[in-house]
């Protein structure tokens, strides 16, 4: 019996080791303020993005991919925790004088993959708190290089007010290595990020790794290196997009050269839609309504691309709705990692990603919050129906497009009564059909009541819900 038992043990160990070897490397490339129509395969005009488009050709293009909130810190919180950002107490965009950040008790995507022995690195914009206790190296990342918040939070902001932003620091791991990032520094920001990302891949090729490459571009102020300056023929924005595409190409080339392509899952997206007030220094939302800082489709619907050869069907397109909150639980399920013990909002959408014939979105609905915990919209889980709840939002109206990096001024608009849109037939949210679908409106309102009880809604004088947690707080001066 002993030889048989030993043989069975060897077989089990063999299967275990094989499963370990199949754990994918994971690369998340997260753009800043890149609009839905800013890459070639999503309709960009006048410049090419062949490397980003390669992800679509060799993977899947997701046309109904959303962020949880159309603003910096909140959006990144959702991606990295699997939670609506207001659940974990983070709202809007944290500034250089903020004393808050991600709480120690939250589990990031890096901490999830760490359970399975992954090497982890964050490169680029962080924006989940700039004080030492909130930095990536305190939240599951082995190494970090980048800016702690947005690249316009510096003394040279075009709308700078007295007593505004301090000097912009560059951080490596947990140390400030440059106290004053200048305009010259920003011209090689994309190049520097790319070099750090490529180096990490090369150094980590013999074990599973997770790379979070969060570009500062195309957030204003726009800067581009000499190698792409004037190359697009479409102005500075086109040049910057060409350089970001080059960066993606460098990552793909490094994976290819090191024999890592077949076992690497790449996720490419953006933190929100375009910052439209910057005119020719901003991208395009295409047919979508409005942009960054709103709960209209132009704010939350972003470019989604994924590639994992042999797992995600190549050259496919999916219109299934999913949200960045779904990435953490989906990755956890794929690599066999445990989820956090506390509540999260995302769900495993792997069947949707691979296009299973019977796959259905596991969510009844998705909620869109903005400002200080305002519930502004509810979308059905299948992505067809969207109820815009009464709220105020910013819009440029029909004013002339801003030029040269100086923003135009927004005007306030109001949704005064619930408005229903059929996104299957009206992606632009142009026709309110609430009067024709009272039962759908009623159903989505019931979902709104459910999420209010869980997370609150300041528009209904409910600042918190039963499921909200506090962000981390620092006493550092």
C-alpha cells in the first residue's frame, strides 16, 4: 500500500505544481483622464495607437466597461479594493494637504495576489494617500516609483491661487527622491515610468508578478518627450497619446522577449473620462454624454481591453457591463486567493470576460456615486437601463473649446426628476424614456433605496450607511 500511497502523493504534488505554474502574471495599465474614444480601436481620429490596438486584436475589447466614480482617488480606490470608494471612506481627489488615505484594514489587489507568492510593483500615480502610512509599500506592493497624487497638484497650475499647492514630489518606495518635480521632469515622466515597469518585469520573470502601471498622462498638464514632440500632427494631446502607446509597446515587447506573453493577463483602462474643460488638451468621450466629474456615460464608461492568450478569446468584442470593482474578486477567483473578510462590492465576472454563452452579470445593479457620497445614478446589471437620479452636475454647454491648457469654466446643470435611459439603443443618454417605462423606474428606485441603506446618500440626508467604513487618518503634520 505504501508505494501506491507514495505514487498518489507524487501525483497530487505534480498537479499542485502544475496549477502553480499556471498562475498568470497580471499587468494592469491604468490611464489618467483618457476618454472613451482616445485609442484607435475605440475610434480615435488623426493619430494611431497600434500597440494598444494590439491588445484588442489579441484579446477582447470591452465596450461597456465602467469606473465606480469619475474622479481620481475614488476611481483608483475602487479598482484596488473591489469596493465602491464611499464604502471605504474615500471621496473625490485627495489633495496634497489631505491627512487621509487608504485604511490599514482594507485589502488591496496587491495584498490579494501576495497570498499566492506574487512579486508586486506600483509605478506611476498613486493617489490613495501621500503620507507614509498610505503609500503602496505599506499596502502590498514590494516596490513603488511615481507621483503620490495628480501631476497638476503643483505650484504651476494654471488656476493657481495663493497658498495653494506645494512642490510636487517624486517618490521611490517610501522615500522622496525629488522634492520638486519640474516641467522638464514631466517631459520624461512617461519614459521613466516605462523604464521602471520594464525593469520590474525583467527582474520578476521567474515568479508570478503583478504590475500596476498607472500613467500620469493624459491628465493635464500635458508633457511629451522629444522623441514624440510634434509627431502626431494632432497637437500635444495626440503626441502624448502616441508616447503612451509606445509605453504599452515596450511592456508588450518585454513580455515577448522574456517568454511571458502566453501566461500574462493584461488589463488596460482609464480612471475616468476626459476632462472636457481643457479643450484641445483633453480627450474625447465620442458619442457619450459629458466627461470626467459627472455620472453620465462620458464620465464613467471607459476603454476596456484585456489580453490573456488562450484564455481570453482573441479579436472579440464584449458589450457586457462590468466595473473596476469586479477586477479584484475576479482575479482572486482566477488565482485561487482568498477575498477580504469584510464586505466588498465587486463580483467575479470571469465568465463574462471569456464570453461564456450562458454568462450573465452577477450584479442586480451598479451604483454611481459622486461628490461627498451623493448617489447620482443606478444602472441595471445587464447594462441596459440607467436611472439618473436628481442631482446637479457640471457641463460646458455649447461654449467654444478651450485651447493651450487653460480650462474653460463649467456651468451647473440639474437633473430635477429621475430620468431613464435605454443604453442599448441610446448610448448618448439623449432620450429620457421614464414616462414609457414606469416599472423599470420603480425597480431601479428600489435598488437605489437598497444601496442607500448600505452606503448612505447625502442627497437624501443620509451621510452614511450601515456598511460604510472609515478611511485611514494620519496625525502627521
